[in-house]
C-alpha cells in the first residue's frame, strides 16, 4: 500500500512536470517518490530474506535508493523554498556521495561490513520477519552526519520561509521532512546496532512526506491554474481597454524602444503598429523635444518617471499633436522594472481654444478701456484744455513782451518755463491715454504699485474736481509688483470710477475716496474706499461675474476683467460694505522681493 501511494505520488509529479514547462521543482519530488517506492519494496523483501548474502545484497541497493530519496528531497527544498542555504545542500550531497562510494566500492555495504547470519523473529500479532547478525560499518558516520545536516538545513530553510509569510508551505513540507529524518535518524541506527529487534520501516515515515509534498505541489498547481485564468481574464480586459479607449497609449523599454501602441494612437499618427514597434520613440517626437526626452528617460530609470508631462508628437502627415501624458513603470512579479507605459490625452484643440479665448479676453479688456476713456471724455477734455489754454496765454504774453522796445528777458524766460511745464503736463495726459488704449501684446515688468496708483489718480484728477470728491492717497513706498502695468492701471482706474459712480447721489460735502496700499508679508494689499451708497446684497456674490452691471450704459465687464487680471497674477479681489456708508474694494498682488528700488515711474 505504501509502495502504491509513493508510486502514485511520483506519477502525479511527473504529470505536473510535463505540464509545467519541465520545471525541476516537479521532477525532484517524482525522483524522491519513485526512490521511496523502490525502498519500500526492498524493505518488504528484507522481511523474508533467506540467506545473509541476499540480505546483504538488498541492503546494498536500499542505501542507493535512500540516498536518491534524501538528496532529491534536499534539492527540492532548495528549489521550492528559495530560502535554503546552498552550501548546506552541497555538503549533504558530498557526504552521501562519499557514502555511496563506500557502499559500492569497499567490502560489504555502507551499513554492514559483514552479515554473519539471520534470526527469525515474531511480531506480537504472529507475523515472522528476520533481523541480521552483522558487523556495523565504521563509515556509517557518513549518512548519520548527513542526516544531522539535513535537520539543520530543513529547520533553517523553514524558519526563513516562515518569516517571509509562507506559513503553510513551511509547516507542511518542512514539518513532514523533519518527522522523517527524526524517525529514520533514530530508528535505523538502533536497528543497525541490534539494540531494537524490528525490521527497517523508514518507508512508513516517508509516506507522510509524499503526501505532504504532493498536496503542496497540487495545491500550487491548482492555484496557478486559477491565477492563470484570472490573468487571461485581466489580459482580455486590458486588451479591450487599450483597443477601445480614446487615449493614446504607448509602451517603451528603458532605452526608449517602442514595445506597444494602441489603435487610437495608430489612428492619430497615421502609422501602423508594425511601422513603430521596435523603433525608438523619439522618431514620433518633435526634434527639439527629443534630447529633453532622452534626459528624462535616463532620470526615470534611476528615480522613476514623472507622473505627468507634456510632449508633442508628429504624425506621419507632418501634423503636430500636443498631448498631456501620465506615465507608470511596468514591473515583473519580483519587482524588476521592464519599461514604461504612457497614456496621453490630445490637448491640441483645447490649447488652441484657450489661446483664442485669451485673445478674445484681451479684446474685451481693450474695449472696456476704450469705454472707460469714453466715460471720461469731458474730464479729459478739461484736463487737456487747462494746460493748452495756459500755453496759449503764455505764448501771447511772450509775443507782447518781445514786441516792446526793451523786453524783460527774465520775464520771458519764466514764461517759456511755464509753457514747457504745461506742455509736459498735456503730454503726460496723452501718454497715459495712449498706454490705456494700446492693443498690442502687453509687457510684464516690475514697478512700484504706489506710482501706478498715482498715475491713475492723475488721469482722473479732473473727474474728482468736477464731482467734488476729496481724494486721500496713502501709498506704501517700494511696494513692487511684477505684472503688466497697463492692466493694473486699468484695474485701479476701474475701481476708482466705480467709487465715483457710487457717490453720485451722495451730498458733495460728504464725498470722499481713500486709496491705500499696504505691504503684508509676501503680498501687497490695495483698497479703494468710498462714501457712496454701498453694495446691494443681491449682487454682492455675483458682482464679479461677466455682464453684470447696474449702469444703463455699462458693459458689465469691468469687475470681471479686474478679477481675471488679479487672479492671473496670483492675487485675489473682493468687496465689502463699510460700517457707516459706502463700500471698500480690495485686491492683492504678490510682493516682488529683492528689488533695488530703482523705479522712475
């Protein structure tokens, strides 16, 4: 029965070996099981040996099969656990190699140098068996030492496997082998020395190893089959995803060689899979981006890829596609990086739309500036009329002085200085208007926000005079910001004009406006406070939205443009009603630190 069980275990492992691409982890247990089968038959024959010579002959071959059984067991543990020490396996193999030399070359066997006779014994249930009257071979220490090393080998490998979390394998395989070695290591030497009067029965212990190893390997095979099915299902899902997803997908190895592209990417670029597989990925990149990609790839091999990036691909037709990529590493089961997989979203149309939207926003901002200037036409006309009238009067006075017989040259010099001053004043007003009305691309520069506010106040000076508004400027020095000067000038003027409009129903003696800049840590805060009617609660939240206006002739874009300009420069804008009357509008901008203060306005 034991021989049949061991033989079936061997056949099962042969079957697993054939169906597992000839994996040695299955052929070793089959060798072990067939050796045990042969040893069981020899032990059965030893029960009824007729002569000492026959007994000696059977012991000779029993040692061979025991050696094959133990050595295949040791190397199976080494291959199956992946935690055993190779040098111990080699030492055990060397000891048994020396033992087999003694067994087949020297006189006698590895167990006995001579079998003198046989004695018939009876079991307690009446079964007859024979035991030898023999001389134990002094080289018997070789298999005994090998058995001792096997115990150390198995215990060490099982403990290390247990620590890796594979408790079941360590307990079943390691435990069954230890039981065999302990039983055989105690039982066989006692029988050899004649201390106990019973036949050799190593095979009874080995049946547990066969059962344990067959169970473990079969369990692994069934589990592998189940996992294989799951892998196939996942592969089908993966293939379906990559086939139908409307994203570009490309796989490439650590050297940038393309290993995979999906149908969407084929359609987008106009290349077939065969044209790209095995080629460097740089052939579909812009030439000016290829060098940068190689540098990034080298860095990715060391520290992993950046999760997000943007690259431009060139289609076969020459068309360019800008894609936002998300990249991950591809790893084997043991964690080895084999390449990278990138999924890309084509953002070419979106970027073109954003550029067009930016151009439209700049156009709307320009229209808003023109509209603001239109509202100030009368004030600006008055602002220009004063210096022009003064220039005319001074020029007429100078002509009268020059027509006299003895003109006072010092008086004429003063008149000319007045003409120059008034001319500069008119020129400043016109320059400010030109800056506000310019439509070309704006230039980012560093400037003092307080000086920009002073310029805005100067442009609106006549409006404040006509509306009888008392203006209070409290401007921090060296409050430098880095942005487009004209855009900030438009924001400040818009807030000031809103304050002027808010005070149109306020008695003239109560009309006041405060404009203040404050430096706080890493930002500059500007607020415009008026004494007008305040902000209605129903428009407090949406008042910065486009096309919302309380003016009959307004565009509803002023505050929306203010918010866009401020937020695009890293700040924020808000408003609140004052406790007594009126409202205050605030906005912040990042403070430009490290500026030397050389600002001429």
